[in-house]
């Protein structure tokens, strides 16, 4: 019997996930996926890293500040010698970006560190949907990015300072009093790839350890995930079954459609964000789509795991499920959940 531990750090508005497991060689391995906002290092990553021998692999899903910030603090710290490998895309395709999210300077700092290090290794080839890793019993396949998404990113020297609300045409006004069924029927919209190329190259990783499958979607785009799933043979009648899924882009309504959900068989959904910032994730529409999806078997209970206390979301005016809604839709919201320990 082995233990697989998924630690969803409280990374403010970002993602940072630490995985611990025992390999087939009976050694312990530690993998960090993203580093969250810069303060995530001091608050969470540092406390864990100081007690382990090495971070065997760091995966950066993409170069957004809420994913790379904590890693930059790590490489500036006295624990930098515990890093063995950093895998990420965009090492040679980071362009000049006039935005606080796409972190050109942060990317340059990371590349400079890798180039100056005598021990850190990184991926030579870009990570795509054709990539596969097997780290002593932990298998990782990728469902994003596609080659088209990488090409779109490469062509954009700058996506400018386009406002969030200007990127798509969204004329529907959402009332907070709308029922879940009404919310689930709202037409899905996704931002154009050329205007959202950074998220277009986000890694989406399917981790398989013994009989457990964990789907970590980073900020991957819905259309890319659907394309990859369908190309791998998944369909409404033959869905990808996973034990846990971290929703894309912190539960953004622009990243999880009913069509995507029709290809997934999952009862446990992880949401990584504290609900702050202008985007105010997660969006209730995503939760409504999950609970009201035609594939949903109401007798099977659905769980939503939030990695911050309930008060954090209420403070930021995030609409959450009421107790009556949870009872009606046979689901449960679990707050301040960060550790998932699985015996396998």
C-alpha cells in the first residue's frame, strides 16, 4: 500500500500544488505544480520545502504571475539548491507584454536562473498534448496545449492591455438570484485564442498513480481540452473517468462548458482561489453546469473543495451554494480543504 498526497496550497488568486508519492523504486518523490502568487512561497511553499530533501520536478503550467510568483521567490531563497528540474513552456517565446499578468520580466528571471545554474535541468522540447512522462510510477499525460495554441502564442508579440471585459462579447446580465438550472442554461462563451494566447499554452495534466487519476487543468482553454479529449477517443458515452479534477482558471465561467463536462466522469472538483481580484472566481455558472448537466446522476453525490475558508469567498461577494441548493442537488461544499491523502 502506497500513499499519494495532493497538497493544494492557499495561493491567493493562483495555483500551487505539491504532490508527494512513493515511486516504484520505494523512494519518495516531490513534485510542485505552479507557485501561486509571490507570497505563496513564504506562507506555504517554504514551510514544506524546508522539511524535504528535494523538489524533484517543478512544472509551471504557464507564465502568469499567479502561477510563477512563488517559484521565483523559491529560487531567490536559500532553498534553491533543493530544486532538481523545472519544466515549462515559453522559455524562448516570451514576448513583450503590457499587462500585469503575463510576466515577461519574471520569465526572464527564471530563464536567467536556469542558465546560470549548474544543476537545474529543464525540458528541451516544448510540452504538448503528445508529451508523456513516467516518473517512477507516476504517469503524466497532457491535454493542453496543442500545437496551434503554441503557434498562436508565438505570433503575439504583445496582447496589450486589453481589459478583461473587452475580450469577449458577453451581453447576458447574470442575476445573483437566478436559479442553478437557469444559470446552467446560459450560453457558454470562450475568449478568442489570439486574445488569450497565454492561457492557450497552459499545461493541463492528467496524473495517474496506481488506480487514481487526478486531472489538473491549470488555466487551460475549454476548446483545447475538448479537442484533445475527442482526439483521444473520449465522447459522451465513453467519458474520461477521474477521481479529482482541479477546475480550469480557478472556476472561471469562460473555461468550463457543458460540452467539456460531457466528456468527463468526475464527482470531486477542486477550486483554487481566494475569490479576490477583479475576476472574482469561482463563477457560480460553472458549479451550476456541473450540477445540472444532462449526464449528472443525481443519486451520486458531488463534492466541491475550496482551498480557503468560506468567509474568504463571502467577503469577496462570491456567490456560493446555499444549504437548500446542496440538499436539492445532492452535493456538498467543503471549505479550507488543502490536503488530499489517498491510499493506493
